[in-house]
C-alpha cells in the first residue's frame, strides 16, 4: 500500500512539475521586450521608432544620463554601455545590431537579400557620418572631452559637406531603386528611420540639416507626415 501511495505521489509530482515548466515557458514567451537606455533620443530613438512602426509594445527603463556613474554598476551591461534590449530570445547590446534584429524580426527590411543589403548600406553610411561627427565636433561641442579647436569653423564646414555627400549618395540609391514614397519602399523601413534619426542628431549642430538638399527636405516631410510617425513624433517625450 505504501509503495502504491509513493508511486502515486511521484506521478502527481512529475505531472505538476511538467505543468509548472510549461507555465514558466508561457510566461517567458509573453515577456514584453524591454529597452534599457538613457532618457535621451540618441542611440535609443531608432529602436523606439521601429517598435512603433511594427505596432509592438516596448517597455522602457529610462535613466538620467547625469547619474551614469551611479547607475552603471547596478545594471547588467555586457560591454559596459547602453542601450540594452531584452526579448524572449535573449539580451542584445549595440544599437546597430539591435535595430537590425528588430527590423528583420518585424519585416522592416523589405523582401530579399538585396533589399536587406541596401538597408544595411544606408545604415552604415550614416553610422560612418555619426562617428565622424562625434569625433570631429561632439567631442568638444557637447561632451567637452577636449577644448574647442582654433579651426572649429573649418571643422564645422567640413562635417557639413561630409553629411551632404552622404545624403546625395542615399538620394542616388533611392532614385536607382525606383519611384517609391520613401528611400527603398512605399513604406518606412530601417533605412528611413536611420536617416531621419541621424538628421535629428545633426540638427543639434546644423539647425537646417533637415533642409540640406531638396531631396532631404522632401524625405523629412514624408517621414513626418506618415500617420504612425506623425502621432509618435507629436507624443514622444521632449528630450535631447
């Protein structure tokens, strides 16, 4: 009798253990994607826009950038930097990688290898500009890593032309791709988001960056008038 009871207990224990495991798996699957970043646009804004375009919920954990030294030890940061995106698949760092993951997962890269590659090309083109701008200007104008150089006016003009050349390059890509409402498609894709958010960054230094060329001006107007983006831009927090 005691053997029978023990067997039943073990059987019931195994059953409830398996049910608990399935419940945990379901809870994990339903876990909401979470972005850990500063209360800034910067490298987090493209990520936020992609989630809005995909109509997917994103939980945010925003931090005061002035408190970075205090909060950094309290966060799980593989490379000691943000943003960090946590999804059901795992955690990701590095904003470019995060954006590519989101865009591919939610169908914001177009169809086929060539369209994906063109999106990547536009992203890398403007990432190169951002790196150049940070090194040449932001390091002394905003971050105060070094004093303002004596030839700052020349540097500002050089970076201006650096951006203009890349905008003209993307315009050529768009024209070669055909007549679409946006750069590569009639719908906003990763490339569009990356160009727009880069222009927002550049606008802090060059107030007329979004009107640098006629094509740029038209692109910005189309992006801002897209129903989804129009609502998002109107409601997003006012931050740098």
